[in-house]
C-alpha cells in the first residue's frame, strides 16, 4: 500500500481511538510507519534527504521503543504494508501532520495520566514525535531548496 493511504488510515485510526490503550497503540503504529518511511527515503529517496531520513528512522524507532509494543497481527501492522512512497514532498507533508496529531494525543494522555509511569512514557513519546516531526520539516525545506535550485538552473 502506498504511504499516503497508510498515513490517512493512521490519522483516522488515531482520531477514532478513544481509550488510553487504543491511543498508545495508534501512536506506536504512527511511529513505526514514520520509521518505515524514513528508512525507505534513506535508501531510495532524493540524495539531499538521506541523512535526515536516517535520523527520522532512528527517532521514530525511539518513539516506538519508549512505548509498550501493542499486540498486533502482522496484517495489522501498517508499516509492514508500505510498498511505495509516491511523491516524497506530499508524503512528508502528510507524515508531518500525522506526527503533529500524535503529539497532541500524547499531551492529552499525559495530562490525564493516573500514574507516573504512563506520564513519563507519554513525555518521552512526545519528545520523539516532536523530534521526528522536526526531521520531516527539515526534509521538506531541503526539497524546497532543491526545487528552487533546479528551477533557477532551467531559467538560467
């Protein structure tokens, strides 16, 4: 399945999850998807993005690592369904939106946490989602710079 469809599916699932375990499972799914997208970009994406994409892979992996791994069948793991990236710019824009929504959901969970363990788990996951989103925004900036240079070369 292409990255855009998986991101949209993740956004819908996050919005529909109502309880703490459901939200944490969707946050984990989103971070795993960000990790998979970062990995694909690091290997086969535009050369300007490869370093930042590798960083995204590491940060999103950390985001998964601070959360309890949800019990999912292989068919339920969205990251495993990733077959193509499509347009890198559009994928990154949507992924940045998903990671922003992940951060908002985690802030809500942290504020409502009944125990200190859940609170700190959310805080660490918020940090990972925020840093992952920063990497996505940097890749978007690099793509914009690349497009500007290419258009100047064509005009000149």
